[in-house]
C-alpha cells in the first residue's frame, strides 16, 4: 500500500474514532430559526451534553454570532462574515447577550451557531439559525381636518409630527410658515402622504378626495413654547393652527 493511501486511511480512522466518541448533538432553542424578536440583548439557549463537556477537557464548545447580509445564505454568513461575537471553550448552554460587546440593531438579521470540538477539531455542530430584531413602526400622527371656521386651534404632536387632512381640490401650496410671538422662525414644506410614502414637493397636484399632509418637527430644533403655523393652501384660502413644544 502506498504511503499516502495509508496516511489517508489513518486520518479517516482517527476522524471516525473521534466522531464515535462524540455524543453531543447540539440543538438551538432560543431564538428559533427565522424568529422575529424585540430584544436587542437576547438570551441564547441551546441543548447538548454539557456535563460531559465540563468533565472531559478534550472537548470544548464554540458559539458564533454574525450578521446576515442581504441575499446571503446562513451557512455562507457563518463561514464568510466577520463574527460579531465568538465564545471559545464556553462552559454553558445559555448566553445573555450584552450591548457592551456590539449593539444588535433593530431591523437587522443575525445568524448564530454552536459547535462541539474535540482537541480543537469540530465533531458536532448545530444548524445555523437566523433571527431578525423587529424594527417598530413609527407612530402615525393624528390627522386633523383643515377646518377654516376653526382657525387657530391647538393641535397635538405625535412622535414629532402633526397630521392634516383636507378635501380641497386642485393645486395646493405646501409651504408653511412657523411663527412665534408674531415672528417667522421657520419656513418649511409639508410632507404629503401618498400610497404609504411621504412626498415633499412645493405644490400638490393629487386629485383624490382626501389629501393627507404631515409637518415634521423633529429636525427643526424648536425651543420650548407655543407656535403658530400659517398655511396658505390657495389664494384666499389660509389655514392657521397652534402647537406647543414642551421639552
């Protein structure tokens, strides 16, 4: 028998012998595969023969967590992506993630896997599981009807937004002036809600029966106080309302 063939047989025998010694099937249980969770610091839980692992120093356990990129397979992510976290020689079947490592982000998908090693050679391995951290939807503003007979009313702010709805037809001007104590402090354009998306234009040509608009206060950096908004939708059609910043 040639030496190379003999060595290959020895290696195969050694690997099979190690595999026969291994009785540590690894089953991931939390988060489950394709789970959507809300926690950014989840508890990872799995099952294996932890008692035997802790009593035989030849065995060790490795935990790997990485991010799953778009159009990427789970196994590809585990083997190719830079891990967010690797735990070598880990002696437990639960790990509580801490953001002091790397912050897990809402709306992102991650893959995790646990392996059993015998003298640093993988002999058992869980399936890679993926999970997504839920990104909450932004609260929708309350849409107040544009009522010209009630100009100057106080409107509530929801998530830094004020919503307006009107059945005015034709072309509408979307520029508004925000004043405080009679002086203009900001001039901005309303966002128009069309088919679930926010559009920002100087004029609206939408021909629907109801038209929804939002004024976004988040980036205006307004000081505490009461403000008035003046919206000249059309010539001779001006609407005003008030709001209060309480920060």
